[in-house]
């Protein structure tokens, strides 16, 4: 189970890093033109970049605390924060009628819930 949790956290971190880099460094107009990025057209540049930075921090928080053995409890805390972010993303995509992205965000939410449950319950880093 420990290996599966590491894989899940790693995949989630990769998704968070890719999304974060995109939102932080790609111009808002380019994001808005992409499929699923229409919501960025209605959001401020600062909001989009803030979400990008939060996603980059999530990628870090899902991996580094455990790797460095410095406050490894931050891994499930970060996973819980990711769940909240995905709820917001699902609501946003629902408002824009983008069902495909709602399903994708639900998958990410489920992976984050698995990581949070696993690291808070049966496979904590300390023990």
C-alpha cells in the first residue's frame, strides 16, 4: 500500500506541477483559448497566477515533506487542500458546461482522497 500511495502522490504532484506551471507562466489569453480554459477569460490575471502558484506548492507539498522527513504530515494535509481545490474546479467547470473536465477533476479528487486517507490512516509516514 505504501508504494501505491507514493505512486498516487507522485502522479497527483505531476498533474499539479503541470497545471501550476501553465497557469503561472502561460498568458491568460492563451489559456482562455484552450479547451477547458474558458473560465480564465473571466478571471483576473492575478487570480489565475495565484492558482498556478498554489498548484506548484501542492506539487511540492505532496512529495518533499515525506522525502525530506520534515513534517511529513503535510502530505495528507496537502492532499486535503487539493480536494478543496478540485471541488472549486468542478464547480467552475460546471458553470461553464464542461462536463469532461468535471469528470477529470473528480478523478484527481479521488486520488487525493486516497492519499489523504492512506497517509492519515493505514500507512502514515511515522509509526
